[in-house]
C-alpha cells in the first residue's frame, strides 16, 4: 500500500485511537531506554565527554569531534533500530553502530599515546567498549529473529537468505 502525505491525518483519529498511539509510544520509549545496550551507549557518551575534558587543548582539538561524534551516534541509531521492529532498518543501523563503536574501541591506542591523557579513563573506555561489543552481539541475536520478509533492501547490501 502506498501512502501519500494526504492519506493520513491524526485529526481523523478518535480520542481512543490517539490515546492508544500515545500509550504505545510511551511503552516503546520505556522499552528502548531500558535496553541494556542503550543504557551502555548513554554511559559511553558520558565517559567520552570526561575523556575529552581531560585532554590537553591541542590534543582535544584533534580528537574531540570524532570521539564525540562516534559516542553520540550510538544511542540514537540504536533507538531507531529498536523502535522500528524491522530487520532491515535494524541491520542498517547496526552497521553504523558497529562502525562508530569500533572507532571508539580502537581510539584507546591513540589516546594512550597522548602524554597528558588520563590513562584510567582510557582504560575504562576500553572496558566499556568491550562490554558494549558483547551487548551488541546479544542484540544481533534479537535482530536476526525479526521477520526478514517485511522489507527488501533495494540497494542489495543486506540480502535475505
């Protein structure tokens, strides 16, 4: 079925339908925020901000934007995937999450080379990213249980078996 912008109007819904949609959105929000991987992603943002705050100014200019970008993309992409119920959207977001998580995981090598960096924070980032990786793997098991038939990837990147 093809929907145009004019085909759906919230104003046409009954109060009960609007209330049901609101209730479902609240349940989805709670489910997403309670997901262990989402919680870990939020913790990583806080940790990366702490690391950036401890970097010398010249090093901060070099690393801050990419570290922050990679940390901050994790939770929204995960929320989009968890909220979609779609295997394809989840896989698309998972690829982006993995890319940015891998960057953060490997960034500890560069951060350890910075003379004045806080090595305790850097070590904690490594630990947190390893935990994130394990939670990610568990989430991928959930994703692969989703119905692969709902959407087809017309770019050919994610093919159905």
